[in-house]
């Protein structure tokens, strides 16, 4: 391991603090605002709750896990479906319940260890479900990229998306250092400038916005009635199957970056509880669910600054940005094809990361068992299968594919043994 410039408990100078915290803010900014943009939530709430969630995570993990939490892409389709079924309030209730699942899992892990999680969620299940998430959103990305406000094909709008996509790809592949960690932000900026040049940007709302403005909170009981239905539960809660596995993967990578076994100390149960608490805080205020961000782990690896104070600084800045009306208005002025262009790459990367999980975990598709599990998950999820028990209780698409995958893995013979020690099992892997 490289010797850290600042270790986990080291305090930076004021100058270092601001500069390094801004790096983390830029790393998470593009993806964090993209999720609320796609699902119709307030981007300022997403920024605010990402900061609050990160601070809660740092406190729960005893200031020992340097991670930043941003908006989770895994919940995009479920949030849209929940909003369609019962409005924004239904999506927030579902998000809160998903965070509650994290709390229950954290409690069980504290009492019984974590090997059962790996038995329940092996790569042969999680990998295909991640592929389903990415490919399931492909139509949304393409529609945003090539259609105008009237829903019809527009070459002008598509050109904006292609310029955005090209800038994002170039930054991802050719950029070095800090710039390589913010391709989404770079793509959005370049696409925005091109859209401005061709007349697709309306800056009137930015000019009219106040510098200080109260975010558009969604508070339970005050802004919407709290009613838990099976439909909401089955839309949102099964997604925790994927995000739990994503969380464990991030903790393993982070452990290798900082040179400490964070799975053992402060413990996987604490980091999972922190993640779930951040999601519940976000849901109570009207923001999307949260997850630890790989982009910010990349910043840690490049800068070798592991200080939790730097992450806390980024969180405080994000909270402050949530109250700046000009920033919110500027985000809202981003044309749809700009976000569509970025989404083409991001949703493809999500699907590819599921494939990468299968490869890195050396899942053997020469075994009929693995082939069957992956095949059924992919077709049920991408095909949009629905299990309708009654008018008020149905399981759809991704949620159904995840549940079926877990059941097949438990029922079919030949299940491999879970690793005894996650950190040691993965110690030979390279950090991406």
C-alpha cells in the first residue's frame, strides 16, 4: 500500500481541507444530481441529503470509514414505478423501507456474522440483476437523448446527446488524475455549453432564482399521507438485494485502498447501518436512496488522502449547496438530451459492471446451474415479467428477477461455499 498523505484520523490544514473536500464534491456531483433529474425529484434535496447521509454514515462508523454517499442508480426504475403507482410520497415510503431493510440486515450481521449474506447473494445472482438494472434503463436513456419535448425524434436534440456522450467518453478514457474521476460532470458541462450554443437552454429561471432558497422538501404526514402497501414494498425493498452487494463490494475495495480490514473494524454491520440510515434520512426529506460512491473511492486512491475530515467537509459543502437557489435553477435548466447522452454511457456501465462481477468472481458458465440462474434472471428482468397476485399486490421486472434469482440459488444443488474472510479472499484483486 502507498503511504497515505493524510491517514483516516489526520486533520488537514484549512487550505487542504477546502481543496480536497471540493475534489470529492466534484467527483460525486454529476451522478448525484442525475438521479433526481431522471426520477423527477428536487436536485437540491439530493445534494442536501447526500451531505446529511454522509455525516450520519461517518458518525455510525465511528469516523473510521472514509466514504461519501450519493444518489443510488439502482432505485431509478423502482422510484419511477412507485411514483406512477402512488405519487412521490409512495416512492419516499418505499425508500425508507429499503433503508429499514439495511438496519435489519446490520442487526443480523452483528449477531450472526456476514457469511449468510454471501450465501444469499452470490455473484451469480447479483451480477445478472445488475445487468437487468442497466439494460432496463436503456430505453429511457435513448428516449431522452433523441426525442424533443413533444416526444418526437429530433436530430438537433440527438446531436446534443451525442456531443455530451463523446465528451464523457473522451474524459473517461483519455483524462488523467482528478479529471478522470469526473467524466460525468465534464460531459454535462460540455453538453450544456453546446446546447446553449444551439439555443436549447433557457436561463430565465436561473436569472430569476434567489441566491438563498429553501429546498422543496417532501415531509411525511405534512406533504403526503403515509400508507404502506404491498405494491410499494415489492417495488422498492427487493432492490436492497443489489445495493447490499454493491455496498459490500465498495467496502472491500475501500479496505484495500486504505490498507485496513474495514469489514472487521469498525465492522460490516456498522457500514451497512450507516448506508441504510442515510437512505432513511433522505426518504424523510424527499431525496433518493443513498449508496457509497466508487468515484470518491477513486479520489482516495489517487490523492492518498484518507482523512474522514475531508469527506465531512465535502458533506458540509453539499448541504450548503442545497440551499443555493441559483445552483438548483442551473441544474434544472440542463436540457433533457444532455442528461440522455450521459445516461447512455452510465446505464451501459451499470450493465457492464454486472458482467464484470461475473468475470472477476470467476463464475463458471460451463456449469448448468449457473447458466440457468443467470438466464432466468436476465429474461424475467429485461422482459418485464409481472407476477400479479391481486390488484394491489404484484411483483414486477427487476424485483421479480432478483427474488427468483435468490430462490433458484438456494434451491438448486451445487451451491459453492461462501468465503470465510471477505478481505483476505479479495486481497489479490486490483483496485479499479
